């Protein structure tokens, strides 16, 4: 069903969104909670005029959004009406009245009504008895006992195939780390710990500057993360999909735990070392700075001291909320209008929200170049009845495990931002 008015309204709405995004792109941060509208050249007039224009655009987008919703409802109603009209025509051809499942004129009558209206009764004369033949289809069954759910069949209800998982924190950080396989119980590598550069200009016959280099072996132990679940033989054998369900949920539990350890693990065996607890990592206190300013200062530390290029910032969702809600003095949202999702980036760098991250602390770093997730063994699921008395009780132990290590090759390439 074509609807030109709907297409036109959707086009106007998109045009307004594009115009507002262009205005925000021109403006720059003028301090905490403000937007420097003086830098906007696409709209004429002073800041008050520009702010009014922004509000007008937002109001127009709101009206157009409502108009689009109304048109969508009209379109849906039209499609429903077309179908209802076709159904009504079909019922009419079949001789059915609206809401009736029987042919027109075939309303049932009681046995008494049929008898009184019959010729045998009206023409009986002086006879004491009269006989009438009735169509069996019009005879109403006597109701001495009400045949209902309680005294008859209970309705049959078949369970649907819908399955609703419990609300759990998704895996959010693990993919930031490049993964490499390993066949060892520990991951060892060499780190340059001495670099003395005495290169200098020299006169003819003068002594060359002497350099110094030294390497130190580093070793990170591979740790094991595991979980298990008891199940009965009958559950595994009789319920289609039970084994697939368990095989999906147990590995998810491992990945969820590892995702948390990558951020806050203390590194004491058997714990994986998280970036927040890595020695020599840099730190930047927010102090009185706006959060975006503190993040930028941490990015600068990563670049200057760590000689790295930050590619991700990990926020607790409650902390990112404060950034997302930053507004100018006249109420314009810096990170995008509330009607939009808004960018999941800050200073052009990817933002990752994880409630496993310590609240009031963000971590900035070059995850792509100076971190590794070393995988000794990927997720493995095993089943046995050899545990305890499981064999004689018809039970199975389902176990899932993974062996990994986190390696942070340049701690100075990361920085925490505290006091957010």
C-alpha cells in the first residue's frame, strides 16, 4: 500500500535531523555544560537567535515524528480495513450475517416454538394429540446439566517455543584485546627495560656517544576459569534442546567472568590480571575538570608518556550517563538530541560501557597494540557421570572451562581517570 504523505513526512524529518547535526558539528565545547554557538556559521544572528533556531528544529522534529507515527497508524488501519472488507464480502456470498456462523434465516428455535408453529398443531381440530416432524438440526438439546469446563474437558494448552533468558551483563570488553594461541603454561616475552640514546653530532676525530640497551624476560601465568552444572540423565535424554541450552549458557558464564577479570582481576593466581590493577599504569584525576577534559588529558598522557595511541575508553554506564546528559547553558544536549541515540565516542575514540568497570573510574588505553589475550585452551565442555555417586543416581556433571592469560605489554599505554 503506497502512502506518498508518509514518504514526504519521513523525508522532511530526516532533513531536519541532518541540519541539527550540522549545527552541533560546528559548535565546540565552551566549558563544562556549555556549547559555543558563536562558532556556528550555518545559522545567522547572535547566540540567542541560534539557540532559538535549534529549539525550533527540535520542535519541528517532534511534530514530524508524531505525524509519521500517525501516518504509519493510518497505513496499518487501511491494510486491516482492506482485509476486513474482503472477509465481509466472502461471508456475504456464503449467506452469513456479521458475527454469525450459520446461514441467514437459520436461527434455531426451541422444540415448543416449532411445535406451536407447526400445521399439525394449528389444524388439530378436536384431536387431543398432534404429531409434528422437525429437522434434527433445529432441535436444541435439553440442558439438565451444564456442560462446562469443570464438568467436561479442560482446554488443552501447549507450551510455546518462546524462551526468555535471564537478564545478564553482556560480554563487552573481551573483544578489545587481540587474541593469540599458545601451547605453554605461561606466556613469556622480552621487554626492553634500558634504552639510553647518546646519539649526537660529533667533530672529526671526536668520541662517539655510547648507547645502552638491556632486555628483561617477562612471564605471565596462564590461568583457568571454569564452571560446572549437575543434570539428570532424563533431562539430557528426554528434553529436546536441553543439551544445546546448557552448552550455550555455561560458555557464556565463562566469557562473562573473563570479561570482568580483564578489567578488575587482581592477578594473584588463580585470578587473571585486569588493566585497572596493572602496575605502572598511568592515572589522571578529574579534579575540577569536566569529564571530557579529564579524558582528553589521560589520552595525552597515553600519547606522550606511553608513546601509544588510545583506541578505547571503558566507562561504567552510570559514569557515561553524566557525559551523555551534558548540556549547554541554554539546554542543548552536547552529545546529541534526546530523540537520537547519540555517538558512543568521546574525542573520536570508541566508548565501551561495562558495569564490570569500577564506578567513578574510567580506563583509557591502546588496547589494540599493547594488550593480548593469550589462549592456551579455548572453551571446552565435558560431560561425565564419574563424579561422586552420580553413576548410581543417574546424574551427569557438565563442566566448562577455558585457560587464558592477559598480557599488558606497555602499562604506560593505559591510564585510569579517577573521580568521575
